[in-house]
C-alpha cells in the first residue's frame, strides 16, 4: 500500500506525518510559528511559515523522499497575494484577522445580504471570508496588489512554492467569498465584479484529491523531498477531520479545544447568516459550521487570572464540580462567551460579565463562564437542525485530555452518542487517494 506524506498546518504549528491509509506510521514534532498581531490585524510571515514546513518535514528524516504522494490540510482562510514568480506580496492573513470590517460592510451593501448568502453561502465576515481582506489591501496598500499575478489561500501559496501550480480546492475557494459555493460550479462573476477583481488572478479550482502538480527540483532541494513526487490539491483542516469520520450527510464533528467547532456534513446545504457554509473539498458535499471562537481559552484564561496557584488536576476537578452544580453556582453572574469575538458577525462582539456584586466570588465567575459556554454550545443544534439535513445521533468528537467536551455537551437536548476520534486531521488526509485530473 502506498505511503503519503501529510502536512497538517494549523494556526500556530505544522505537523508532518507518514500515512499508510489512515494509519499514522510516523509523525514529526510540532514545528511552531507565530502570528503577528497589530490591533485587529493578525497575520503570519510567509517565510516563517515555510521554515516551519521545512522543519516539520525534516523531523521525519530521509523516509520523506520515499513517499508516493503528498497532501496538506491547512488553516483557513489564510489569504495571500503573490507576484508572477510566486513570491508573496503580502503576509498571510489568517481567520483571526478583523481589520476589514468597513470593507465587509461595503461588500455586503453593494450586493445585498441575501444575494451574498445565496451565492457564497456566507455573509462577508471579516477574516472569515477573505474577500474582505482583499478589499482592505486594495484600499490601503494598492501598490502591492498592482504587482499581483495570483491571489489565493495557503494551499495555493504552498503549491506555488512546491509544484509551481496555480490551484485551490473547493473548501478554500468557498471562504474566498468569490466562489459559487452553493453550486460548486466555479468562480462567481457576480462576486468578483462586486469586489472589482479579475478572475484571471484566481487559481484553478480542483478537488482535494486531484494531483495538482509535482515537486519541482528546486523545491526538492529546499525541503528534502524527491523531485517529481505528486502533490494533491489538499483542503482545509476541518474538512480533513470530517473525512476521517466518514463524511456522511448528517454527520456532526465537534472539535473541542481553544476554539470549539461544530460542523455538519450535508449534501443539500441551506445557507444561514449565523452559520459558515463551505464545500467539503471533495465528493460534492458541504460543511455547515458553528464556532465558539474562545472556548477552552476562556476557561484557562479564568484559571490564569483567578486560580493560578491551583494545580491543573485540581482545577479540572473544580470544573467538573461546577458543571454538576449548574447555574446556581454562578449566583447572579452571567457571561457572554465572545472573548475572541464571533466568527459569524461583521461587527465583533466581546466577552462580558454581568450581574456582578460585592458578594461575587471567583468561583461565581468561573461557573458563569461554564454556563455561558455550555448554553452557547447547545444553542447551535437548532441552527444546524434548521438546515433540513437530519442529524445523525452519533457525534464524532476530537478534543484534549481535559475532556472539556463533557462540559460542552451537558445541555445538548435529546439523545446523543459521542465517539472520540484522535489525530483526525492527519488521518483524514489518509482518506484521500491521488487521482489524475
């Protein structure tokens, strides 16, 4: 059976793995990279990211030169513009970036909210739909974009470096805000005209498992790979995880971590302004997604601020105790769970405590955080049910050893079964079999 080199490129690190089907034969240590934060702007230096890719690949040793194919799962959106030689003209603008609120409002006002939803499947959320980032650069740094020959997402950039190809997959194309997501028929002339850009700058859309190019001799030398190795188009990391679950219509996949992502696989998407709708990237299916941008990060923020002297095991036991106690442990305090904003809002909400009195304790505050998050987790289910796709009752769950998923599922209404999956993104890449165009 053939061996695939998988690259899992998240928002802060890269992991390389050798895969035989969904079996991980070897995995590199995480190669970390940092984002740059300037007020609402969040970006990654392209050279820094490529160094992390190189480091992760090197972590597997010489066996990477013997693989039969390469594929990557990337964070998304991660927007970048390139010149005719493939050199980056901008930083990589990540999904955490919120600088383009004004541009988002203008894009939606010109086209209309309903029409944008009808074509794109989403509203033009700043950072979450990268057409807003493109609009921001056109306004604030037009000289850079006048040199642009190719504009895409991170998998576009990686292919330009490794194979020379100009490609993107449907999952990433959906989050450009320029793709006809609801039909999967290609770039939308109407969305491109609304932004005022030419389709000639956009990459070719190929499904995730298509061989988009081969490792060039220069890339082979730079990354320790074998020239001529086929490279599949690749897809977004959440899509890879869903593939590992089986990607059946109605399947729920819940990634419970710093961010809590609940995704529904469907073959008949119904856009909603409070959901992110995008192509799966393969097999003509879609994902509809609801995200809590700060879940575990909110809980561990509270630990750092109020319980820093408490051993981690004791703190986690306290979380379970407060979850069992329910709302009464919060007293009069309520918490709005938006400490990292909201992925499905043009205007960014913020976290907040209300109902604080002189009698409020740190335990009340921690309980309020738990209650706010568990309520928000459960409130996503009616949104997904309203899409019309019957939800399968077994939920695939990926999360850390602290088992925060048990807290987050406490208030889910109905009868559910939870199936734990590990290393889902990397093993999901192993579900892709290379095929010719």
